[in-house]
């Protein structure tokens, strides 16, 4: 301990400690964004740029930091810009388009989350609905208009992704005219602040309730009368079946025979011996033959395969 105290008496060590602490805080904040946006290797590239810029400054006889820092900053934005265009096809309009999450709208929970909720609900429903009623609760009900929550939900139900520029004018688009839709607003503090219920009507009726939990992450909590947990992070098999012994083993045996690994399995039921639900999240994909085999079980009333949402 005495050795460390003696080291900190030197001014250059004090400056190093202050700079290191500041960098650690900045890295913690920026690092999360870089990892989520899949830019974690940018540090390696910028290190090479920094070395080259220092070499250039020495050759030209210029102050190293005054040359290296601006070049590294400019290079970081160029790398982010190229990566964004290459992997998403989006041409950023502002600086915030480069450093913020890839989405249309001002809020990850109220805009991007709304789109993902609508898209996940559409994938569960499968058929093209003739009518959808959106019931928005709490924060979604009060601040949704300013954040484009209604636009996001409708866009998701119509199959648009979070980075689709048509979201901004979705109400005026031709695809929005293909279905009837309406929005209702409620306060119910038993619900999540960003909760929504969607009532689909078409070839069949379906009730789907979910919530946006932040940073674009979502969760479907209810399908019709069944409690579920569906986040869109895994390919998922949804079943409604007669509650009776052996049903879970029948379904899981089919998956095992196809070498399909189960990530999670959640069951719920209305009452003993009545209808029950099974939500199976899996690693990898399921081909149509597996779904058809499950559908052939006499006691299975409904099967839906929902592919995971893109990040």
C-alpha cells in the first residue's frame, strides 16, 4: 500500500489515474452501444488508425495528439457509416442515425418496441387480418402519439421492420388501407407502463397482449386466455391442445427425433382437462414437416411456428 501511495505522489501518475478512470466510465457507456450494434471490433481498427496517424505526425513534425485525435474521431464515424450502409442498407440522414439504434422514430421503447410488438403479434396470428383493435395502456396511451407508438404498432402488424422508412407515413400508405384498424386508450396501473392489447379479426379471432420493456426489447404475455412469455429472441412453437397426460412427452419426442434442442418450455391451461397451451423456444430452425407431424396429433387444436425477430 505504501508503494502505491508513493507512486501517486508523481504528477504523471496522478494524471494517468484520472485519465484511466474517465476512460473506464466512457468505455462502459459507449461499449454497450457498440456491442448492441455489433461494432465491438471497431477498437482494433481505430488502434491501427491511431498508430498510422501518430507516424504521420512524426514524419511531418507536427504535435502527435493534435493530429491523431481528429483523425481517429473522423475515422470512427466513417467506419460506423460504412458498416451501417453495408449491413442495413440505410443511408443516415443525421449524425444521430449513425450512433443511435437502427430504427425509425425517437424512442426505442415507444417506437422500435411498438414495431417489434406488432410484428411479433402478426407472426403469431399468421393470417392477414381484416381488422385490428389496438388498446394502449398507461405511458403508451399518454405519450404514444408524440413517439409514434400507433404508427409503430400498425407498421409491425403490416409486416414492416424497425428500420423501414415507410413507418413515418404509414397511415397514408396503400398497405394501411388494406385493413381496418382503431386505437383505444386506457389507464390501468396493474399493467406494464408500455402495455398494449391487440385484437385480431379475420379468418379467425385472436387476442394478443404484450409490452415493450425498453431498448427495443418486447414480450408477449398473453395469447387468448393463455399466459405466455414470448420475446422474439428464439424460434418458437406455439400449441393449443387438450390438457391430458402424455401431451408434453409426445411433442418433445417429435422434436428430439429431429435433433432439435429446446431452450425453454412454458405451459398453461384454462382448467384441468380443458384447453392448455405450450410455448416451446428452440435453438435452430424447424422445418414444415415437424409442424405437420405435431398437427397430426389428434388432441392438438392449434399449432403456430413463429420465427425469431431480427435484431
